[in-house]
C-alpha cells in the first residue's frame, strides 16, 4: 500500500504515534510518505520505502498569519497525484483532516479518488476542537473523513454525540517493546542516586494540562516522609520554569534533575522506580505506556483514557485528580514494599507487551485501511 501520513512533526504524542506507525508500516513492506512542515523528530533517518515531503509555508508579506492549511492541502494534492497514493492518514484533526478533505475534493475534479483516515489523539477533541473558533470546521472534517479512529474508548465517547456522527474505531497507542524494555545503565543510576536513592520520574511536554508542578509537590512530601529519593523531570515546555521555581521554594532543587527533551527516553525510564502522571486530561497516556514497557509502575490521575492503560492496584495506582496526598501515599506504598513494587513492575511490562505491542496494533491499522479503501471503492 502507498500511504500518506500527516502529523505534527514536533515533540508530542500524536507525532510520535504517527511516526512510529509510519516506520512500522514501512518495515512491513508498505511505502510511506510523510507530509509535514518539517521532518518528524522521531523519524531518525529516511529508509528505502519512507519518503518525506516538506510543506513550504508561504510568507507573503500580506499574510500576517500564513495559511498553512492551504499550503498543506496543495502539497497533499501534489503527493497523492504524483506518488499515486492509495490512502491518506491524518493525525490530529486540526488542521490536517481539513486539508485532506479539501485535497480530496480538488483531486476528485481530476478523477482521482483518495480515501482519508483521521486519527483523533485528544486535545484536537477535548480542548482545541471544542473552541467555537474551530468546532464547525473540525466537526465537518471528521464527519467527512472516510474512516476515523480514536486512541481510546474514552476519546471515542467524548467525540460522539453533538455534531460528530462518524463511526469511530478505537485503536490504542502502541509501542515497540523490544526497544522499550529495561536495559539498566547502572553507572547512570549511580551518578543520579549516589547513595542508593529511589528515582521518581516524570516525562511530558510541561503543558499546563500535565500538572507537572504536582510532581514536585509529591516529591517534596516523600522526602519529608524520610524516603531517600531523587526526582528526574524529562521534557520541556511552558510549566518547566514553574517546576524549577517550586522546587527551589521547597528547598528540594538539589535533588531534582531537569533533563530537558531527551531521546532515547527508554534509557532514562530503565533506571526509574516510579513514573508519576498527574495529568488533568489524557486520552491515552503514551508516556505512561513507555514507562510500563520499561517495567516502571505508573501512578496517575484517574481521568480520561488512563484507566484503560493503568490497572489500579495491579500495574500501579490511579488517584483522584489533584489529590497530592493520594499520589504521595501511592508512591509511599511502592517505596516501602519491595514485593509490591516488583509485582507491579512485572505486571506493567506484561500488560505493555500483551496488549500494546506494535505487533498487535499495527495489523489493526492495516486491516482498517483495507476496510476503508473497500468502502470508498463501493461508494463510487
Ligand atoms: O499530550 C500531549 O499534549 C500531546 C498530545 C498530542 O496530540 O501530541 O498527546 C495526545 O496524544 C497522545 C498519542 O495518541 C496520547 O497518548 C496523549 O494522551 C494525548 N494527550 C492528551 O490527551 C493531553
């Protein structure tokens, strides 16, 4: 199959899923064309059946806001036509699904039929998509897609109703569990935790929705309770400064390491003891899955799609949103009880391998593409 994939190429869950999907599809013999304004950051290097098409954004002086959606549309038209794509897969509805729907209309005038799959990742529905300045066009673009997938059942439920009437297939996030596994770098752990301290880790883009400052609060309480513990914060974004500030205020800064954006994150997760995700909204929680695959129990807020990933009391703990006491006591239990920790670490790894490995999820996308292409052919 010749598949066109559009995603946000920068740091973020939807771009990671789209890029890893493209790489995995290429490894299974498909030809994958990425169409984006820059090379997706997880792409690494281009291989034989992976191509990258850069969208040029026009900076004509009249445009205070360059019309990226239109540049993307034109590029999609071009790539579908000349590379003879079979299907388009748009990740994140805004504006990707809209560009694809418009491109499909333009191509139809030339007798070219191209089916569109749109994958909803989350904030395109839960936050940005609900903004009245986007909603009508987002709803239309989703309804006009030939196939729609959501990364969790929660997101499917959130999307349906109101003006969105499309059938939605749930295909969860996935992971390469041969890459994301525990490969402990003892010297790295030793450097960070010279006195055998335990390591609490948080990885995110530090947007307000991640509530990263709460991680610092929990960490401080654990220290106050007498645990020998260090905190590793990985990633960067708007709330990083607030975390630094709070860590200084609490006198905990010397025990907190801010690593910024890091690849490969699996090496960091491999030395973690607990992963904390206190997010205010999370449709799936890819970063938590990465931690689980590395055998790290996850403590998370009981919101969104997280209960579909983290099994409370089995692979970690789910706590009420914003309840710092509850996060702290969940961490405390794990830090005090080695047997419990070991059991949860194993259950986390097992769940990642048995439910979310790419060998299980990628075929779901392949068969969904086939269904959508067949439906689109029948509709002609
Ligand atoms: O988490 C983010 O803010 C990034 C965002 C994105 O769209 O890039 O991630 C969303 O998509 C991921 C991949 O499907 C999910 O694992 C994340 O849970 C989801 N984030 C939110 O819902 C906040």
